[in-house]
C-alpha cells in the first residue's frame, strides 16, 4: 500500500502551521449579529482577500461571490482526476468579542502546570483545574494573551486547510479528486443565506460529499449536532419602591462555549446574580446589563437595607469564590448603575424560579454533557420599555427541543421563541462513507478517530438541502471562544497530515 503521509517532517509542518495561524489571527474577522449586511463585517472581506492571494499562490483557481465566499479550486490528480469533486469548508468569522493578535505564544513541553498567559495572571489553567486538557500534556502549547479569545474557532480549521494546500503543492504525484477549499462568512451568527448560493454552485459542479473542519476535540468526527432554538423573555419597566443603599457589582463570569461548558465550569451573569440574590434576602436587584462582547459578564445595580452592605459583600464573595480559579471576577462599590427599574428584580426572580423548576431534563449548560441538552439564560439586555432575557435552547431530539420551549412558555407565557438550526444526523445516516473515509485516513497517520456528536452546529443546512452530505472533523484545541483557548504544535502537524490522507481516501469504495 502506498504511503499516504507527506515527506515533510512534523517539525516543518508545525512551523509552517504556526506561521499560517499567526497570519490569520492577526486579522479581526469577528461577525456582528446586529448587522444586516453579508458579510456582517468588513474584516471578513479582508480575510477573504488574504486567502485568495494565498491559494492563488499555490496554483488554485479562485472563485468569489458577493457574500465574500472564497472558493479555491484544485484540479484532481492521477487516476482520480475525473472523480467526483469534494469540498472542505471553514468559516472565516469568529465569535463576538474575539481579539486579533499580532503574535502568539508558545510554551514548550507543557507539564500541566499553569499556562503563562502574559496578560492574565489570575486565571488558573492547569490540569488540576481542567482535567479535560490532559490530551495536551507534554506538547508545545500555542496560546494568546489570556485577555480575550483570539479565534481558534475556526481559524485553526483554516490553518489546517492552508497547511494541507502547501503539502499537496509539494507532492504533485499524490492522487486525489478535484478539491474545493472554501472559506465562508457569518457562520457564528447563523446567517445561512450567506451560503445558499454557494451550496447551489457546488451542487451544479457535482459535489456530493464535503467536510467542515470546525470541530473542537483532536481527530473527532461528527455526523450529528444539536437541534437549536432561542427564546426571549421581556420584563417591563416599573418603579422601584424599595429604599436603601445603592451598590454596583461588576461580575465577570466564566467564559466558555456551550459545547464545553460542563468541563470548563461555565457561569453566566444571570445565574450568578440569581444565586447572589438568593443568598442575601436584604438585596434588591435594580439594574442589570450584560456585557456587549462577553455575555457572561454583567454590571448589576442592587439596593440593600442600611447596615447590610457587609452581608451583601459576603454573599457575593461566597457565590463567586468557587469560580475564581476558572477566570471569574467581581467588584462591589457604592453607587448606582443606570436608572433603577423593577424589570431587573422581576428578571432575576424569573431566573431563580427557572433554575428551581424541575421539568425532568437538565437546564444549565454547565450541568449538561454528552447527548444531554440544555436551556441556558445567558444574557440580559436593556430594550425599550424594559429588560430582555435571552436563552439558548439545545437538544439532540426534536421532541426534546419542543419540551424545552414548552417549559419556558409555562414559566413565561409571553416568551418569544424561534428556531435556529437542525440536527444533521438523520440526513447523514445514509452516508456512512464520510465516517469510513475519515477513520481510514486517521489510521493512515496512526490515530483512532472517535465519532462524537457536536454540542453545537456547523451551519450546513443549505448544503444538505442541495444533496451535499457534510460531516465535520475536529481541529484539536482547548476552550473554544474563551480567553483560555490553546492548541499545540504537535496537533497542528498531525491534523494537517490527517487531512492530507483524507483527500486521498475520499471516494474509495
């Protein structure tokens, strides 16, 4: 059997991948859910231009559309030159709150002790606090400043495809089908209309199989994802009649992706404030505003009875203490935080009742793992006439998702609910070859690739609608969309080699 591995050394592949990663995280391409344009931010067009130049330099034929989709077409080779083409996709946008970085940091041979984030000396990322990071022990970590996420979702997937393209350019005798390597915009904000035309374009050119390179865990293969919905509960303004001393709390939650919330101990402002209010009966919440870039952070105004300031401080300290090693923070000072409104107290009372309810399924994302869904009140925002509480609703089963929406309605009959995306599993059940090819390619590089469900989504519904079966593969990093995120040089090299083998395996019987 011919070798399916590149001749380039792992050290050179890793060095190359690091250069690619640093080049793309230096571009701010976060999307904006409030924008009505596609792409929603100009930074995505900047990244699209950079990718066009990169792939053109490797001999690709470039196609662009008005939505900033970048399609790098590479012809098939050898006996597979006339085979059915295959597509590999990443999303160019990063989540709100991502920070572009001019350079990254490397910790050689990580021994499992605290990761030395240069601009965050309080966060404790080590194996004792985060056992889920064990897969990275002994490897050369690549990480940011520790202040904000820098965009490994999905710029690590982009890095792998960039490195793959260079490896293929250096190995002209490798046989593979025609390839489309694609960067799409606005996946993070669920703007599927950005890729409807792209899906049709690929279908017209005969693409029947594709992979998104957007997973989290090393070498995972995903053919299922959550069904997703959202909910909004609005609480009207009203006069605050309670007298007392005004205090302002600035609460920093534990920032994680919903997919890894259990392993990383996620905490958002609404839950933390609800626990604080429960622990201090003399406290009334009079204002609440989640941070515009970090949903888990909150500025909250409270009013306490005279002489109860110390009790309020002690209660907040007790609520926050378990979460401080994972990056939580708090301050409490005298003063007012915006105009007081009865909507804030009503919202926190609702959150307390929500968490105290017993609907027969898990509620907090931080208590949910595996195939368990969740219902997550993640932010409170001021709206004309009141405050709005936003919730994420996730479940692998449609009936489970509906039960969660019904539960919200039982507690808030006027809640607004809306669908977001669907589990791709039922439509991929007829395509086991996607898993078979990816697992065979993993074995080519000495890896066993697990099949796992995605505790999130990948925005592939428009492609499935056009008859293109799309699986997702992992990229190999820790703590997505968090200031803690990191990958390793070794995993970047091995993932590029996995994809190098995969493009050769695609289409095999």
